[in-house]
């Protein structure tokens, strides 16, 4: 049918982006909900690379005024992103993560349409998309340590310091956490107890979000307040995975975040966040093995066990008596640790701290480099994509 041809063409185009789109019985219903047939036909030729209006008129064969009229409602839906920068306004087709797993939830709407889309998106991610999204080395977000959890601040780099990153900008906004909202309005998925309005954005993305009523502008002080509240709640700061050009800090929980939630795959999938350059260090003399860090760790890198044998080495058991009964110990698995500092932040004895990893993480320099790596990892030529 003509309508199916429009969606087939759009799907073929979307599969040239950074993420594969495995076939599924819910994929076409998702496309139909998010795109009208006319939008599908139009966007099947729209570039994923940021493009000026002049570049788009040449590519799409439409006059500028007509093109702007066609794009306006699509931009408001979040299917095209509009960025006003030093080189003028540029437009880019949203990839599948932005179209389904970010923008629809930012507004925090709870109605029949959003509940149906949330249910389809949850099923598709857990059973299909998650394996591709998390199954390659380069991630969309990287863990950034909570402020004051790093033991030696003299070695911290600017892109590893959440305070320095925020202070580089002068325009901020907050949205509903799309991941949490997607779970909370889906009756077939367990709801999340955490605060939902704490997804943070800055720079050009923040301007775009506020302009199109997906979130509200906030001050720098309010942004730091939200970060503090998220850290207290045990949420992971996840920042855009690049040394420069970051525009988002998510505050992620292990139950809902697309980078951390459980997915159904027939093979092991690497952890969702790109790790920070830090590992946990435990002061064995101060640790009382209370188990709070075990409860807070989103990666299950810590475990409270009955004592086996005392040791002073990092990652080995820390024995302590508990209520006069058997000795308990904290067991640490460094390979599971993303270096977020969630365990350190609330340690009642101050016995935990983050120390530099022996080998630095290979963090992309720019967001463009992040996208380029994702394409190469999927066997695509970045020069020929889109």
C-alpha cells in the first residue's frame, strides 16, 4: 500500500543513522503513531547531518518559504531538531532515540496517545533495540562523578567536573525524565519512585527545548540544586559522551534509564554508560560494612557478604562485625564499576573515594566524533551516511 511504502522508505533511511532498527511486530505501529504518511515521505529524504535552509532547499527541491511551512509542525513534534548557532540555523533529522526515547517524554504528558506510545516503545527497546543501543563500545552518555567524590581533585580534567561543565554555559532548562515517564505511564511496567523532572540541558539544545515547549528554562543555581537532589537520591549523572560540546546531563536510575535498564538479549551486552576515568577506593580501616553503598550502587558492583578472609587490597573483602553476630564484608567488582560516585556520596564513615583508573577511557573529543565512532562500529562509512 502507498502508506506502507512511505514508512518502508523512512525506515530504510533511519537505518543509515547511528542505530540499527531490528524488525519487530511493534515497529510499524510505532512509526505510524509518530509519523503521518506525509511526514514519513518528506523525512525519508531529510538529512541526519545538520544542514542549513539553503542546503535543504537544494536537497529537497522546495523553496525556502514552503520548506519552513512544512518543517514547522514537524520541528514542534521533535522529529526535526532546530539549532541556532554561530553559523546560522541548522536542521537535523532526529534519530530513533531522540524521536521515541527522549522528546516524547520531555513534556511529561499523560494521555491515551502517550500511554500507547510508551507501551510500544518499552516493548521494542527491551526486546529489540536495547541490544543494538548498548551493544557497541561508544555510548551516548558517560558517567560523570558526583561533585566532591573524587579523592584527589588536582588531577581532575575539566570534562570530568560537573561544576566546571555547567559553569561554561549561561542558558539552562529542565525537562521530565523521558525514561522514567515512559515507565510510569505504561501499566505493564513497574513505576519508578524517583523524581521525574530532573533531566537537564544547556546551550543550543536548551534553547530548542524551551522554544518548542518541551521543558522550562531554569537558573544555574536551580540546575545545581537539581544535581544535588539527584545525587542525594542515588541517581547517576550521565553526560553527553564527548569532552566538548555536551548539552545534556541526565540523572539516571537503574530501573528505567535506557542506558542501564534490563534488556532481553541472547548474549551479554556491555554496560550502558561510558565509564568515567575513576574507580572506587575503600579505606578498610574506616569501613564498617554497613551496606549502604551496596544499596545505592546502580551497577551491582558492590556486595555485602559474610566474612571469608580479611585483606587490605582494593576490591577485596572488608570484615566488620554486625550487631555482635557474624562478620560482614564489602566485596567490590571493579569491572562492573562505571565510576559514578553514587556509593561515595552518602558513605556515613567517609571510607569511600574515587581514584584514577590505571588506563584512561577513550572519550570522544566532540559529539561529531561520537557519532562517527558509532557509525564505524556498525560497519558504516561516515562519509557516505545520511
